[in-house]
């Protein structure tokens, strides 16, 4: 009985950590100029005007919590080869180079900031790219 209670407490803590990670990701995405959040395929997704640059994957295709982001050629292959416990090739968009980032492991938030900004810059219209570049000083979208 006590073991079941401890398991429930651990699961509750884990869910709280994942919710906090998703909220932090949301903050990074929405800090970018003109970024909007809209649901896509039952998940939170962020758009730079019309194109999507990132989306969550909260146990959508497996039992993991992650996000997917647009990435330049070669980024996905490099990150997945370097750290497959943290990065993966997501379904559907992985063939177009998008990178998957697990949020249910220790997260390198500096790397996530860079990936989110790079994803935005990759797909955003020129005006939004210019605004984003003016707002960054090498410290990522959150300054």
C-alpha cells in the first residue's frame, strides 16, 4: 500500500516536471516575434505566420514527451548520432529534417533555445526573421 502511494507521488512529480518543461518551451516559442500557438493534430504547435516551426508530442506516438522542430539540413543527423537519448528523428516530418527533442530526460535548455530560434528563422517570413535577429544578441530568444 505504501509502495503504491510512493509510486503515485513519483508519477505526480514527474507529470509536474513535464508540465513545467512544456510551459518553458511554450514561453520560448511565444517570445519570438509574431509567433502564434495553435493546435495541430491534437498537440500544441507554434507558427511563424503561416508555417509551423515547432510542435509538442505529448505521448502522441509513444509514451514519451517531446517536441519537434524544423531544422536545417544535417542538424537532425548530427544531434541524433551524438545523443540518441535526447534527440530523435520524429515521424512524418523527420524525413524533411525536423529534429525531435525529448523533454522527459534532463533537458539542455540552452540547446533547446537555440533549436527553437533556428527553427523559427528557418521558416519565418523575412520580416519576422529580421525582427527576431534584431532581438537576439547571441543569448537566444529569451535574452
